[in-house]
């Protein structure tokens, strides 16, 4: 299980960077970006499990954790519209 946590920790910034690319392309509405991050994280977890012949449900959960982590990174990087700096 420790390896799943390590993989999810490594996947979170990758998913976050991919979400930033998607955000810049303006192909997806911003309100759906957290959902896209979760789906991408789960997909990357599944791909990792398939490529390295690991237990699929464990790495899908790790991908979910990575997606949720990327959502957290995305949400903290946003500046509220009311704040002027």
C-alpha cells in the first residue's frame, strides 16, 4: 500500500500540470476542471497498474487520490475574484 501512496504523490503534480494545459486551451469549462482532474488521475492510476502488472483497484484508488490532490493544488492556486493584490 505504501507504493500506492508514493505513486499517487508522484502523479498529483503531473495531473495538475495536465489540468493547467487543459485550462489554458479553454476546451473545458473551468467548473468541470476538478472532475476532469479526478478522471485523469484515475485513468493514470489504471494505466500505471496495467503497465507494471499491479493490482488494479489499489492503483485506481491511488489515481483517485492523485486527482483529488491535483484538485487541491488547483483550488489553492486560484485567487478569489474579490481579492486585489
